[in-house]
C-alpha cells in the first residue's frame, strides 16, 4: 500500500524558513515524478515544485522561484521542500504528490499546514 506522509509544517513569521518532508512507502520513488502542491483557503490547489523521476530536473511556480527548493533522497523514498523568505501569501496546506510517468499511477499525501503570520 502506497503512503505519502508530510511533516514539517507550522507557524512561522514572514521572512522565516521551514523545511517540509514527504516520507513515502510502498513504492520506488526514483521511478516517480515527485511534486509539492498547495491549497490556500478558498483557492484551487496549485503546483509549487516538481522533481522529475531520477531527480535530474526541477521546476517551480513563478511565485516561489528563488525562495523554495525541492530535493529528494531516493534511497529514503523521501522528498523535501525547503522554503525560505516565507510570505503571508505562502499560507496554505501543502501536499506531496507522486506520479509514475509510465504507469500513470498517482498518489497524494494528506497535507501539512503552513501558516506565515506575525
């Protein structure tokens, strides 16, 4: 059974940093595109960052470029999102997402809340 479990969210002041972790089990993460999405209250879920299978390429939403970094440790089936210079508009529930580009299998984590406020 595939599971994605996010952790590391919390309350942080503007300008602060957080590191989110997504621990996966039940699948081989190096075969999967791993992504972080977020959903703010009253808004649609949006893509934040993506790491291609194998981790060779990363892509970011324009709103987080230069501030967020996605990385992965395939040996641990884990993906990270380092978030720096956080802004109130980064407040959202952050979700981990895994997609196998060959089989089409897709999985979501349950999310972790990030709140940026003074």
